[in-house]
């Protein structure tokens, strides 16, 4: 094995390591066994799956902000709880039907990986589900319930954009994070100008 091939091999392993680990954990959860044997069989299956059914390598951002990641996790758990309660109330409100709509949400900072994170976070919160994505124009289409007016649609759209901003703060690459900070500074400056009038 040449030095370049060896370097490429170890780089490829390093990039694939998070996915291998996730597949092993998924295997152990599937069998509900956290033993050495299930770990080893999961590792064999994970290596087999990643080598035989090889997909293009996904480049991770290499940036994880632990503080914003913790905030993202807490907000996500509260959003799931709030969404579950809201859907339950809508189901048992026999006086009126919960409105539903399909809304388009153009994302600002998304690459493929970030768009996937936003779509998964939006779909896991009860009351909304991503039904289509337009990768080229970076638009998510969501089916949402509990929508009765244009204000409700805008509130749902703003909710998805908040998930995008939270995910960029926690996991986005440095360029996405800089773009987010620049937009926040511009919005703050525009708010000061509007407030001064």
C-alpha cells in the first residue's frame, strides 16, 4: 500500500467513523442487547454495510459548539412535548377541525447535510411533516396541522427557520456560522433604525 493510499484509507475511516458508530448503536438498540457480542456483530454489519452499499462520503462541518448543541437538544425536547400536547388538544377538540396546510420554507444557510438536519428536526416535532424537498432551491415543503390563517402559516415557517438557525449555531460549518452572525447583526441594526424613527 502506497503512502497516499494509506493516508486516504485512514482519512476515509475517520470520516466514516461517526456513521459506523451510529450503525453499531442502532444494531444494539435493534436487538436490545448491550453486550460485547452484539457490539462485535454490529461492528461487522456496519463495516459490511458501509463497504458494500457505499455512498458518497459526507463531509461533516468539523465544528460542534457544545453549548449551542445542548440548547438545541433541550429546545428540541420541549418542542416535541409541546407539539404532542398541541396535537392531542386538536384531536380532542370536537368543536372544530384542525386546519392543515402545505407550506414552503426557503432555507437560508443550508447545504445538503444541514437541510437534512432541519428536515428531520421539523418532522420529528408532532404536527408537522416534511413531504418534499427542493434541493436545488433549498426549499422544504411541510404538511402542518393547526393552521387556520396566514399568520399561522408564517408562524410555522418562522419555526422551521428558527430550527435552521439553531442547527447552524450548533453544527454548521464556519462559513454558515459567519453568515448567520452577519444576518443577525444586520437585523439588529435594522431594528435599531426602525426603533429610532
